[in-house]
C-alpha cells in the first residue's frame, strides 16, 4: 500500500478502490493528523461541488414540454369512485407508515453520527491539550536515539508527566507488534503497543515517565507481553530532571 498519509485527498474525493479504502480507514482509526486532514478535505470537497454546480439551462423546460406534446399518452384507467377511495386510502396509509419509518431511521442515524463526531472532536481536543501541556512545559526535553537503521525520538516532561514517542525505520514482522517499555529501578513496565506502516507510525502520546530512566522498544507477539521477551531494538535514555 502507498504511504497512507498521502492518501487523505484521494479518500476524501472517493478515488480509492475497495481494498485501498479499507486499508486507509484502518489506518485512520489510529492517526489523529489524518483524521483532521480528512475532515478538512471533506468540507473543502463539498464547497468545491457547490461552486462547480451549474443552473438548469432555460431551454430545457421548453424542450421537455415540446416532447410531451408529441408523445402519445395512454388512455386513462376508469375505476369506480368507491374503489378509488379505498385504493387511495390504502396508499396513503402505506405512504405514512413508510415515511414514518424512514424518518425514524434517519433521526436515529443522524443522532448516532452527531454523537460520534462529538466524541471524536472531544478526543482530538483532549489530545491537543495534552500535546500543548507537554510542548510548553518548562522542563520539556526531546531526545533522539538511533540503532541499526531505526530511529526513535522522545519528548518528555516530568512536571507534566507526559511523553510523546515517534520512530522510523522499524520493520515489523507478520503476527508481531512493537511494545514500549519504561525501565526504572523496579524493572520494565509496559507503556503500550503500536504498529507501523512502511516503517512509520502516528506520534504516540502517553503518561510517564514516573521513575523510569530509559524508554525501550521490543518486538512482541500480537497483543503484547507482560514482560519483554526479546532484546530491545532501540533504547532512549530519559532525562532525570
């Protein structure tokens, strides 16, 4: 698959095939930057559609009426007034029930979609607040380490008790996952798992570092492990103050 971060525009205009769309939507679940970009592109696409809309040509109405005047019409079907009333009453009842059902489905769907958007926006705002607190902390430090082609960058603030992790060059094996470990005086503790696309992943924000002095990355079975089962692929020393 092409770098998913480059597919936001194609996804917004419906230019991906079914496989690409499914893969991009799976990536979209864990990539906050792509979520924001897609939402903005969808709004822009809608505005472009409105701007490109053309009014109906004035001559179209006259052309349709002219064609109607030259088209032979079927003779009317004559029915009794009583039968017509029964048929019309049945049709009205059926139409009313159908309209009510459609309205109920639309209302429920609209409410669910609005709730989903509200939840997503709330999550994005919360993440934005966390990132801002980390980046503006007086003791915020950014450390980069490289080992064997893999690079890891960590921004950490002990006063804000927040960390942000970003890496490149990690090639994950099928059926495996990467796991972050905060290593301190009492040993390693898990800080979560993550996967990569083409060796890259979305920035991962998490609580820490506590008493940890090292952040390490290992490759573990899918779902992660209670304790590291492999040697660290890369280690990042954390500032003590």
